[in-house]
């Protein structure tokens, strides 16, 4: 096998090893995918200031996110169906994250359940909540996350309704996959994946199936979300969820300074500047462009995190320079997972950590506390902030 040196290598390997339906679920955005691609390209367009002859000994990327020690300002983002990229995917990714010293966020739409991940890990992980119409179920989910000792709740606010992803519809995305001729032919060319899936009992939405009456066949993801997710979700809901949860609360999906202010008023501990990886509002601003405006609006009063387009340590550093106290990787870890399971997630984290450490050093900084907008070339930053 070729030596894996960057996230793109993991993506290429994952594309070969994961059935098309699940690979494309990860590697796609809504409609024209303009926001999905802008998340990456806007990060790349930001230029860094090289500094030299600075003592670079004693470097550290360690910091905190919502008061929790992290080896670098990178958490594993909640992503649906991680357990379909690789058998037992959420358990493997959670283990890789805990060994590395970064938070793992389990999605409501995971394959492995909250209890299952808790039983196979040592340290607390974070739980991401989607609000569904069945509020009793949501209350039970919150209680289950508490019982599993989850150390933060990430409440997603930007998916009351689902953006159209052409490829998911064309592939009839479902979990487990329907055994149509096309799917069978495609899966036959991924024997490693098939073997893993044949060996695990974890093939359905573990937090949902068996916990909600009448749900044992969820149809396609798009149909199920349209039926179950609550389109009425509003700021009052954030209040009761905060009260019921009682712990650290992170609000995900903020792109607008007015919403950031409402998030601050709600008493949340942090917001995640996010357009859901370009999977919801196609045409929304990239996350990195939205970040400075949100930091200016609320960053002195609450932590601002960011996701969307983070494929390298350079990207993490740019987000930190623009005021993010933490970032999240979704596709970057999913590619590692699909490519090589737990080892692949570890590799993704090592790659990003190494890039972050060295790039921070090339900018003449040894600690993240020394990283701010001054490490960015003024021209580039002015262009980003003017539109952000
Ligand atoms: C969320 O579950 C998504 O598919 O983006």
C-alpha cells in the first residue's frame, strides 16, 4: 500500500473500499455543492505570514474546548451513518479520538448506540442531538446521553428539514442498504467492507431502532428525516433542552451574527459556525468567511467553534487565527475510517496534528495562545473579513 501522508490519500482509499452509496453520502453537498466546495477553497485562499529565526522549541498544540483539555483544537464532528463507512465505525472512531486526546461527538443518526459506544470507551464523549417530533423520545435520548456520562451536548439547529443531495436520492441511501442488484454488484467489489459488516450486529440506527415504537424499517434517510425531524424547532426548545440536559451545551449550525446573539442569550456554552458541511443551504457563505463576523459579535462572551472544509492542520490554524477556539472534522475522519478503520482515524488525527504543529512553527508561534489574525497576510485577511 502507498504511504498515507495526507487526508486526500485517505479519501482516495476510502472511495475504493466503501460502497458507493456510503462514500457518496460523505463526499457530497446539497444541490450544486457550491457551499460544500467553497468551505474548502476559501480556506485555501487564506495566506499565512512566514516568520523565521524564532526559537521553536517547546511547541504545543494543547488547549481547551468548553473547559475540556484537548491535544489540539480539533473534535470529531457528529456524522450520521459513520458505522456504514466501516463496521462498528463510531466505536472505532471514538477509541481513536480518546487515545489521541480529542473529543468524539456521536451523532443521533449513528449506527452504534450511545450505550454501545460508552461500553467500548473509557473517557466521556460528546453527544449530538437532532430534535424530532417525538419529544418523549428526545427526552429519553438526553437522559441516555447523561447516563452514558457524555461531557457535552451538541444541539444541531440547521437540520429541521433536509437539503437535497442528488446523489443520496439517486443511490436510495438507506441503512442497512437495500439489496438491489446495483447495490449488490457495487458491494461485491468491496469485500473487506462486506466481511466487516457480516461480522457485526451493528447495521441499523442504534439510537433509534428498538427505542421508538414502530420503527424498525426507516426507509430511505431522506424520507425518514422528512417524517420525523421537527420543522417547528425554535429557541424555546433550546431552553427546555438546556434545562433537561444541565451540562455543557454547544449549538451547531450558526452562520449569522443575529443567530449568534440569540445563541448567547440562550445561555449556551459555545456555538459552532457551520453550514453542515455544505449539505443544507446551498449558496450559504463558507464557514471560514462567516467565522470572523460571529467572533466579532459574540466571541468575547462565549466560545466560537467552526466546522466545514477542515482537511489539514493548516486549515485548523487559519480558523484559530480567525478566532475559533475549536474546529471539527467530519469528512476528514470519515475518509480515514472508510479507508482503514480505527487506524485510519488515528492516521487522520496524526496528519492534522503534524500539519498544525509545523505550520504554527513556520508562522513563528510555539503555542496556540500566540495565534491570532496577525499570522495571516493582511491582504488575504482583509478580503475574507470584508465579506465575512
Ligand atoms: C445529517 O445527518 C446529514 O446527512 O448531513
